[in-house]
C-alpha cells in the first residue's frame, strides 16, 4: 500500500525527511519530491485557523452565563465535548506542522 522500496536505518536524516515514532521506533519518511510541503503547510494552517475559530465560538457560548443557565445540561455538556474535540484536533494539527518543519 505504501509502495516502500527500501527500509534503511541512517545515522542522520536528509533534508526533506520527517521523523516519526511508530510503535516506539523512530523512523524517517522521505517526503522530498512526493509532497508539496508549502501547500500542506498552508492547508494545515487554514485548518488550524478553523479549529481556533471553533474553540473561540464554543468558549463564547460557555462563557455566557445566560446560555449555561438556560440550556439543558446535555446541550451544555455537548458544547464542552465539542471544545475538547477541537482542542485535541488543534494539538494534532500543531504536531503535524512541527513535523513539516523537519521536512524542509
């Protein structure tokens, strides 16, 4: 599926290679020439802005005492869950952006 042609354990990684940890083992994945790094970075930054807006919107709802007081508890809890999911997505996007820094 991955069309891997060779697996090697180099002492250092060449530019255009990102480092990942898979099942506790560090691996390098050469992306040079395979992925448009700048396009992927732009996509991730756009997604990060969208997630930040989601978090801000939910925070505004949860920060509104009138909403929290009047809304059913399951609705308020649903908003808290949405926020937690968005925070987790945000962390993954930031992690992906950090990995891309190693691919430059």
